[in-house]
């Protein structure tokens, strides 16, 4: 049933319908998460959007899924929607310490990869900025990484970069 709803259409209304269906129900979230981390390209892509809203509304939903979530970011050919929506909610939730290093590596890679979509780069920079509050040693690398983007950055990327650079200084 959930899979069919996800495949029905890709729209904000459908996303909201799925988020409402999950509500505050961990078991329903777990069903959605299973589809999100599955191997069906289109299902994974479309499950990503409601996943982010569910976790932002209920951060405790992701607690038992951290390892799988982080490993999901390292899958070969992971869809941009997975990266974008995962990083979107990682901006807003407390990340367990044991995943900080791995996540920092992924985020620096995303920001430094020229072909990575702008939204992925923006969310990755914010996750890194948040982690820099715990690990100030990464600030010089983050600053250099952001400075290196400037000559090629879009307006949206520059806006996010400027805000982060202001926080760093």
C-alpha cells in the first residue's frame, strides 16, 4: 500500500499525505524507511522527501536507523534525492558522535565534488558548520573549501556560503 502511494505521484501534496499517514507512528516510519533504503530507484527517490519531513517532526524516529542511514549515503550511485533529503534533516537533528567523522568525510566530499547538485552542497556545508561547533579543528578546512567554491558558485550556493563564513568569523 505505502509503496503504491509513493509511486502514485511525485508532488508536495503526495509527500504531505505520506507524512500525515506516518504521523507519530514509529512502525509506519519504519515501513517508509525500509522503502527509502531499498533498491528500487524510483521508490527510493520518492520516499526521500517524506522521510526528511518525518524526521524533522519526530527526530526520535531515526534513532534505531542511524547506522543504516549513514551507510545509505555511501551506496554506489545513491540518488541525489537521498543525499539532499538526508542532509536536510541532518541539519536539524542531533547526530550520534560515532557517526561524526564518517559524515564529515561525506559532507566535505559532496561540497568538493563539482558535479554535486547545489542543494546537496548547501545542506552539506550546514551540517559541517554544525559539526564545527563540536570540532573546531575542521574550521580552517571548511573555510578553505567554501572559499574555493566562490568563483564557480551559483547565487544560492554563495548565499549559504556567505552565511556560514560569517558564523565562522
